[in-house]
C-alpha cells in the first residue's frame, strides 16, 4: 500500500513531535518551517560565540516514568537528550523586594510542603491540603497521564475548572501565602480569575516532581526529532514559509510556499498560531464564524528578555530558577507597570553548559511585557527597526540590570555584554500573534470560547501546538499526541508509548 502523506506547517515543538510520531508509524511526512532554523521554542542563536536558547528554559517530566521520558523513549531519542535536574532542596527561589523575604521551593510533594511550612508554620495543614488537591487534579487529566479514556466526555471534579485564584484562596485566608502559592503563574501566563485551576495544577506538579534544564541548550532535542523524521524517509525544510492554502469542497487541495511551489498530501497539520493559519486560508470556502471565534480569542502576554554574557569565572552557576517580585500585590499583575517601574518582577536563570558547572557562562532574564509597549514599531521587521526602538531596548536593559542589583549587588562587574529581545522579536521569530508567550488564553468562565480542538472545519486539516490543550515543554508534545491520535487511533498510540517505556 502507498504510504499516507502528511504536510506539517511549522517546525516548532508541536510540528516536530507530530512529524516524528507519524513518520515512526509509517506516514510519509514533510515539515515546512519558515525560519532558517528548525525548532521554534527549542531553537538557539549565538552571540559572542555563546549559544542562547530562545524558549525552553525550565523543563520537567524527563525523569523515569515522566511523560516526556515515555514519549522520547517511544521515539528512541531519550539517550540523545541531555537533561540536568534542578537542585532537589531548592528548584525555585523567590525573592520579594518589599520585605526582603526569600522563599525556597523543594522537590517532591512532602519536601515542597515542608519548605513552605517553615515559612508559614500555622498553615501547614492548609498547604498539605493544597498540594494534595493539585496532585489529584493532575491525576484527573487523562492525556497528561497518557491514559486512554474511551468516552469523548471526561468527568472532572469541580476544582478542575475553577479559576486558579479561587482554587488557591479556597485553602487559605493568609494573603501572603496566597501570593506565594501563585508565584509560578508566570510559567503559564496565569490570570487570577480566568485561568483554569487544572493548568496551574499540572504545571506546578510537573516542576515539583521533576524541574530540570537542558544541558548545552534545547536545540539538540529539535535535532533529534528531525533525525527520527529523516530516518523514516520524511523531509524537513527550513526557509519554506507557506503563503497560501488552497481549499475546495472543505478540503485542502494543496499548500503553496512563498516561492510558488505547490505541495499536496492526504493530511495537513498546522502547528502555527491559529491566527497566522487563518491568514493563509481562502475563507470564502469556510464558515467564517468558526474562524472568527478562533481569531478573536485573547492572547497571553509577551516578554522582554535580557541575555547576559558573563566574563569567565566571574559569576556562580545556580542550579535553580530565580524569581524576583517587587512586592506581594504584583504577583498577578506583572503586566501592569509604567515605564519607570518596569519590571515589576522577573525570572532569571543560568543555563547549564555541562553537567557540573561551577561558574555561569550566561544568564537569561525574562520580564513580562505587553505588546502595547512596542506597538508603535509593529510594522517594522527584524534588523530594520528605528533608533527610538533601540533606545527603548537600552532603557529596558538598564532598568532590569538595576533590579538585578537588588539580588546580586556585584553583578555589573561580572557582565561582559548584554543582548535583548522584545515582544516584536517573539512575534517575528515564532510567528506568534502579538508576541504571545503561551498562545491563546484559557478562560474558565467561558471555556468553549477559548477551546481550540484538534479537528477543524476543513476535513483534512488538523491542529497541534501550544494553542491546543496545554502549552510548554510538556503540554505541546501532549497536544501532538492528541493530534496524531486522530490519525492513528488514540488507544493504539497511547498503548505504543506506554509499552515502550516499561
């Protein structure tokens, strides 16, 4: 029999995992990536001879029995992935500027509870209940546990779809503790009374169990996925953006690249932002209401990133992720600041170069920023932005380094060079609407509005990527499993993944 053919639009995490799974299962796969480099949020760039990763800084679930370990073992690439677990006694460190307080999060449910209870001894029982509830919610999510659920409708506890704010506040009235429990919300673009509790629970549990980082950056995972596709006869193209998708009778007949090549296939999978996909379609063929709903879903905020190159052996390596907030009240409103107070908070880390670094080679600092901050330059392109834009970047860099000095008083003396990226950089490199960091927002008050399914109104077009189901280094590969399950059968695919990991 002829192999079924699949064209995948977008060579980011979602597109590559789909391509690897389907090519392993006998499909003839071609991936089209517009960028010069494959990998989306996994890809790297070089400055001063030093490689910086663009997206996947903190990862989880690569431990034995972890979801990503199982998926990568099934694909035969686990031995190609270099992962360093974060410090067991402190995988995350939070500093609150207003009261000079430091909180350490330790790994494992019990240790996590203990480290928090040392700061809030009278709340120990509440913290225990909260941690148990998070694990219970994470256990309810079938896909996250690679469990096959035969019915289309999943039964969930009331907490599952509660807002994260209500969920946290149901365990404690202590406002400080509420803020501390919410500190990780920047890892998923959380909104206090909109983000569903299940997103908070799953992301938190992943890191409590298995926070880790890629050693030598994340590009090697992208390269390993490309290897699986190519070994199975598939093709991966870079610098081939799709310019047009032709539709007849609600089916794609071909896709056309920017340089006019036409490519046909039995199936098409899009791993790009739905709004970017929408622009490529001839919508006269489609029900506009469906696409307009998807195009109108609000997007999560963006980020300003500082990339610091250190002088050799001048700054210690830290095997944890650090967070700084100016005060407790800012935990949910980091995106609300004025030009003078920017940033209200930040996440900083020193990515490992080897398995046992003593000194840090570099530091990455992420500060939440709304697209509005750079909107005046939205019609410019990379490398062709104005002097004012460059001045804006310098000012932001300076303000961030000033805040870093609150944590590391002598950091300036260690800095050799700094580079930075704005929401425009995120938009242009990742083809994300408004430079959105975590794709579209989920709203527990109107979950159907923000829900994007794998199947579309086009019969041979499926969606994948961070806008479907969950985002991030665990969520996006799981959305690929969902997408591939539509073609391979979900029960079969989950069976294969679980079988290989035992």
